[in-house]
């Protein structure tokens, strides 16, 4: 089946406090986004890469590609006002309804190839594949009156990306109006009444959003590339 990967990087990076959005900050001598695109390309060069960024960043990105001699094939699609709209724009840029599409956060450069491979394999069979990891910390649920209650962590998972789907189904899901509880692509898919299938993610697959994340990301890069 034809495979696509929509890499979403429409954030402004306000929590990072940097002069440029976080996706363009460097780790290991390259902008974060280039690492993310590269891992998908190295895992499966047949995957068509779609990079969704603000249209106002197109010239910046093209300049960065020239500066860093970045030659991984990809095409640009303009982002929307929300993540939902950015993903929808990416999906709308795919002319076909048959095939598979992985949707991945641009600032998650440490996803392991085996996770990407399994996500496509599972989605082909079941319709969806959502990368998750188990919790290590204890959980407590807060109530409106200020109380809290212990929760069994074995029944919860932390959700990552990629979130991979059969194109026909996820396109249909994104025809729905945007709702406040659409926090990721899985919730949009679930809104159709479809059950999502979970696969094991990897703990290093962090979403880089803060200065502390950058410090840890630099450590991970050095560890991985020893």
C-alpha cells in the first residue's frame, strides 16, 4: 500500500522562549525537524513525506535546507490555525483515498524505526495504530471539590506519535467539525465510533517543548550517536 507521513510542526514555540520556533532549533548540528524527517526516510524511503508548517515559515525552511544541505525528499503544506486544521491540510494534500498515513509531531525526533514500521503494519490490518507507553509514576485523579483519588496506573497509557491510519478512514474522520476534545488524531478517529489500536512506543520519543526538553534531547542525541 502507498504510504505517507504527515510531519506536523505548526507551533510558535512560546514555551521555549527562543527567538525562533522550537522545530527549527538545532540538536546535534541540525534543526530538530530535519532529524524527524530523516528517521522516517531512513526507516522506509518509499514513504512520501509531507511537512506541514506555517506558510510564513516556508522561506526560512528553504534557507535552512540550503544551509544544512538537507536533501531528504519532502513537500511543504501550509499549516492551519490549530493542529486539527494543520493535519486536515496535510490530509487534503493527499490525492488518494487508498493507502496508509502516519501523522507525527515534528518535534519528536527520537521515534524508533521499529515503532514506525509497526505502526504501518498494524494500521494496514486494523485501520489504526497509536503509539503509547506505560506510566512509571503513581496517578491521582482530582475532583472539582479539591479532593484526589488514587488511580491504577496499569489501566492508563501516555500517548505519543506516530498515529497511523488507513487514509480513507482518517480522511472521513477529519470531515467532522473541530471539537475541543480533539487533542490528537486518535480522538478525531474515535469520534466516528471506531476503536483505536495501540502499539508500543519508545520512552525516548519525547515531545520537545521546553528548555528542559532541549537539554534532555541533547543528551539523548549524544547517547544514541555514540
